[in-house]
C-alpha cells in the first residue's frame, strides 16, 4: 500500500445507507452490551 497515495473520502449517499447505518448502530450496541454485561470481569 503506497503511503503517498492520497484519496479523498467520498461519502456515497443512497437510500439503503440509512437502514445500513441503523443496522450497524444496532449491531455495535449489541456488541457493547455483551462486552459490558459479560466477559471475564462480568458480574
């Protein structure tokens, strides 16, 4: 990977992006809930 290559970040907006963002947020929240509620230091 060439470190000298600069690519501007382009945000593609589509109809599916809103639901995709909600799904990603929900998945992230579930992952955070599992981490907080369980694991080695879980109650």
